C-alpha cells in the first residue's frame, strides 16, 4: 500500500504524515459526537491536537506505561529531530514532544498498525474527555 521505508525516515518526515493521521482521527471523532458547527469543531479539536495537549497526553502515556519500546523509539526520533520551524504559542520542549507524538503516529500508520492507532486514539479520547489532560 504505502511502500515507504518508514524505518529509514527521519523524525520530521514521520511527524509530517503522523500529524495528518492524528488530525483526521480527531476530526472523525468530533463529528461522531454530533458536533456540526465548524467553529465548535475547531474549538474542541485544540484539546486533542495542540502541542500542549500532545505533551500532556505523552506525559500520561509514560505514567500509564502504554507505549511499547518500538513506539517510544519512534517517538524519540521525532522529538529529537532538528526542526527549522519555530514553535507557535509554546516552548521548545513542548513543541518537540508534540513532534514526537506525531512521529509515533506516522510510524504506526506507515507500518500499517491501524488497530494500534485506533487503540491509542480511544485511549486519547478518554484522557481528554475525562479531563485528565486539563491540569
């Protein structure tokens, strides 16, 4: 299907595709909740998609020990990548963690681990919707 050598990809390339996959999952979820106004959809999506949300979620992923060694390796590949873009509305550390989360989803998508993506997204939706990430 993809024929992309994700094992050789740098963290930013993985994050590039992972960002799109993650965003699509969140958008589908919000629509499934019956939210139909674009303004409301965009307002809600920031609780899942922002760099701050990614950092809070990653913190809980670590605490709950839900990532495999392999997944952590790809997260780190994204987190440690040297980005030439500036972090918008956040500090560099938070931005790098966010890039790591996106790289993780890029890896899962390109390695065709769709069930694992669904599993993690269900976990993410639960964390956000129970208020666990709003500390």
